[in-house]
C-alpha cells in the first residue's frame, strides 16, 4: 500500500507474487514481511505459495491453534512464536515447537481475541525497527461465521496503521481506506469475481475497472452492495466515503 498523487495504491496479490517489471508490482522497498497463521487448515493447493511466503518472512507467528494447522501442513516449517491464550494448542505440538526454539507466549487477557494478541505481539517486535511491514494472514475467513466477522472487524480497526491482507481458500481480502484508491490486478491469480463490502456503514462509491461500475452510488447492507462483480481491467479504482473491504477470487497458479 502506497500513496501516489492523492490516491492509495494497493499491490494486492503482487505482495504474494512480486513482479520486478515495475516499481508498483515489485516488493515494496524497506518493507518486512510477517506471516500469521490462524486456526484453519492451510489448503494444499496453497502449498507452494505458503512455503514461499514462509521462507521470505521476517516474522513467522502462529496464532494459538494455528500451530496445530502448521504442524499438520509441514512439520519442517518452524514458527518464531506461538501466541494466544493457548486453549487450542495441542500438547504434543507445543512440545515439538518448544524443542525447536520457538517462543510460546501465553496471554490471559480475555478482552482481546487471539488474532488481536498475535498482532499486538508482532507490534512489539516491530516497535524499534524503521522498516515498514506487510502482514499476510492465512485463515480467518472460513469456518465459523463469528470468527469470519471478527477477522473483518480486526482488519477494519487496524487498517490505518497496518498493511494486512488475508488469504483464504479462494479469496484475497483487505481493507480499502476512505478516499481514492487504485488496486493493481494480477490477471494470473486475481478474479474474475470480486466484491466491495461496506462493513463500516453506508458509503458512496465511484469505481472503474469493473464490469458493473458505480458512480456516486450509495452502498450499504440495507441497500445496494457490489457482490459478484467482475474485474475487467489491469487495475480497479475505488473512491469511497468510508473504508470498505475489497475481496476477490484468488487462484494460485498450478504447481
């Protein structure tokens, strides 16, 4: 995410598959990568992507039962830390990673969720460094609906000071702030279906680059909401009065 002549530019899937063809699509300069694993199975069709992101990451954090998922996915991948209230962490998984010098950090605070604890732990590691950080989260948008809604809530609450994208089974999701935005589209992995979700309340949208664009269109849960739209351009622009969630189909290339 960067600012260019009054608009916010979102690299989107180019954060997962950087391309040195231009400054917009390459990995952002002086920026670290953090990978967070939530307590949902890591799809095998994401194996190559996940392994690549894990290898590139400066910070590798499992959120409570996310360690169980990593253990089942590939035992050779060792996190730097396992964070949360640890009520879902299996004893043999905990022992396995502790024996391999992984930090196991328990938080008893019941006023924050494990996802929030994981982000707070990451913030503590970033506190004294000058580099920016992109956080890629695996999981959180599948399974129980209340967990999915909470993941979206955390994204909205933190989008002003964190660059977070969430990879789920078939989607890539992140928050677009209010104002003018340009989302870069990688046709190899993005779309065609997409949606703009007004989760922060009613907004007014003007878009380009979609099959069904909007011009100063009110959008809300009670009214019109752009779902099952189609990406029709190498970039999508969104001008919005309040933050919205952008979600698009995501198809890792076959291995």
